């Protein structure tokens, strides 16, 4: 019974490049949440997606960040033209339903370093 | 608006001492959920407990115990007879019952258990 998978676990990008972070939910889970953890800080909600729909993106920066969860395949968090301030750990969490169940299972995270 | 405050940034104790991590929350909802997560040096998030707002009973799990008091909006976590393996950053989090049910995290408390 595989848990939530994220890849890559570590990603290094130069300023101006694009970063693509992937999250494969647990089997049977169709809800994905992305969180960002800046150094020495707590986790901050970014976006909540269901299959093919963005439900809540109130925590996403207005520019350069986007997220998708296609019908087939993993959820993708994309950061275009990365800057040093994007260096952080990005966690995804998944659940079987967004309503009435509050068990979000976290992946191991992707640590993004922008040089 | 939701808010979680962990006033203790860092705590350092000697092994076998008892230690309590404080968590104070703010929410306008009457139905909500509270969580504790552990983040060891390896970086992953380990789920410890979930409580809903209607269940104020204290909970004990081995050396861990939680004290939920709605009157003071607190959900404190106590480790009895601490061990070096308890060293980690501990996060308290809140989720409301409506909307996206995203988790709102506190800033975390870094706990160091010295041998």
C-alpha cells in the first residue's frame, strides 16, 4: 500500500529556470493539497485541487506559480523563472474526500534549492 | 480568520524530563479539527493526533498526552519521560469544517532532548 509519493526529493535549479514538482496521491485519493515550508518556518497552504479542478488557490503567489491535477497522472506544481526566495520544502498531502474527512496524508516533500 | 500560535520557538531539556508544548488557536467556526505533527531531522511530517472540537477529553498514547481546553482555545502536548528520539520540530495545526479544509499550521516548536 504505497503512500503519497513526491518526486524529485531534491531539486536544484538556477535562477530563471523552471521547477516541476510531482505528487502522486495514495490509491483512492482524489484530493491534493500543496504546502510550502520556508526555512525555519511552519507550513503554509498554497492550493487545493481535485481531479481537473482547482478548488482553492488562495495561498498561491500571483505570479510564476501554477498547479494542476489532470485526469490521469500526478499533480504538478510548476514554478516558472525561479528566484532564490522560492528555495523551500514543498509538501503535498492527499485525502480521499475534502468534505467530512480530515485526514490528510503527507508526502516526504521536495526540497527545492535555487542557486 | 484562523490562526495557530506556538509561542515556544525552542525548548531544550535533559532526557527523562517531562516537557509540554503549547498551542493556542483562533477560529470563528464551532466545528473544527486540531492536529499535532512531528518533523524529525529527516524532514518528513509524522501525524501524531487529530481531535475534533466536540471532543474535549484528554488523550494519552504511551508517553504522549494531549490537553484540549476550549475555554482557553488551547491544545497542549506533553511528552513524559522524554527521550533523545523525541528531538524534532513539532507543529500544531487547525482545520475548519467548511470550505477547503486546508490545514493552518503554527510556527513550530523545536524540541531538543539532551542525553
